[in-house]
C-alpha cells in the first residue's frame, strides 16, 4: 500500500468541505421529486449524495422517516 501524498500534513484548503455551506444547503435546498439526480440513495455503508447537490436534505430525511 502506498502512502498518501498528504500524510502527516494539513489538508489543502481545496480538499476541505465548507461545513456552513453544507448545513445551509441541508435546510435551504428543496429536492425536485421528478429529478432522479436529486433522489437520495443508500448503499452498504449509508446514504449516497450531498446536501450541496440537493441529494440529501431535510425533506429526504422526513420522507424516509415517514416511509
């Protein structure tokens, strides 16, 4: 196994997630049920998608809990 080029160093800013933006997107973005790209999906280790792409938002969680 090779060593990651960033091992032992602070992560470059372009690799870091903007957490305030992610949280805001979770509450502000509303998925379009007709758009298959905005549907949440689940895999073997949990959900797939991100709030910033309208794929995992509050409305998704509410729908899953009500199902």
